[in-house]
C-alpha cells in the first residue's frame, strides 16, 4: 500500500485500477470486458438508488464509490484498447455540461426551470445527427416504466403534450374501459400496456418518479406482509389458515403499524 498513500486522490484510484488490471494484478479484474460488466454496473446503480431511498448518507457514499469503481474500470479497459481513457470521459462530460448550460456559462437569460428544460432539449437536438429521432438516444434497455417517462418527457419538451391534467385523467378512464372490453388475452396485454403508459404520463406531470414510487410501494408491502407473518408466528398460526376477512383485518393492522 506504500504506493497508494493518498486514498482521497482520484489519481490514486486510477492507479489502483491500473494495477488490478496489470499482469501482476487480479485475475478476475484482468478478464473483465465492457460486456461482462453490464450486470455489475446495473446492480451498482440499483444499490445507489436503494441508499437514496433509505436516506442513509454513509451507505450512499459507499455505493457511489462502488459505482465510480465501475466507471473507472470501464475507462481502464478502454484505455488498454487505445479507445479512450478516464480523462477523455471527464473532458466529454465537462464540455457537454458547459454547452448545455449557456444560462450559467454564457449570455443566455432564463426565467425559470421550464425555460431551462426547453433550452436543454433544443441544445440536445443540435447535438443529434441530421434526421435522427428525438427518441433515439433513450436507451431501450432501461426499465420499462423509466423508459416511458423518459420518452414522454422528451416529446413534451418539444410541445407534444396534453394541455391539462384533466385530459390525461380522461385518457386513463378511456384506457381502463378499453381494458375491460378487451376480447382476448393479446388485447388485454396491449390495453394494459397502454394503461401503464398513461399512468407514467400522469406521474411525469405530477413530477413523480414512477420507478421510485413503485419501489417504495413494494417496500411498504414487504414490510407490512412481514409484520403479518411476525404476528401470526407470535400467535402460533399460519397466514394460510386465516380466512380472507381475517387476513384483510390483519393487513389493516399492518397498515396502521407500518406507514
């Protein structure tokens, strides 16, 4: 460790990664590629989100470090292949941030966040190749709910949006009715997708991160059902032996205990 005394230095992290990938480094690190690390990168992103949801600064710091490690590892792999290095990554994002914030680094004047977002989309459009779709840059590998909100946010940025919230709620009612009337399983699946897409649009208009909201709902369900299991264990009974009314009563008790 004598060569890596200043652990707060980014250069130290870069050096550690280069050592891990060297001939005398770690066999696991040496054999990794961009493709082999995809699942690791995604997992680290979700762990960062979990730390944010838990409002745990210490854990967030640790998980951001794990995510940063993935970025530095990808940059090291690219550097070895003479493709780019971490300095190129830093230069690229620095240039992009300056270009997309002319109201901070230039002379453009904006009055509110809405004007910032409109200008942001206009600048991104300038960066696209001629004829390229507005939606092309949204990764299709994203979770479906996040993807829905992302593409809806992009088209709203160029004015393709409902004027009033009531109109979207009306569309939601329409989608519910179409789901009820769907004649086949294939149509049911299609209408259910349309229903979710409309809900994603409503969440966007309400400034709700739909993925985060669903994660939160999942966690509440987990904690409430775990409470039910704990109560049943204390009473020496199993949940499956309870009637539906008894299960619902216990669920209501769990809702009061777990907010």
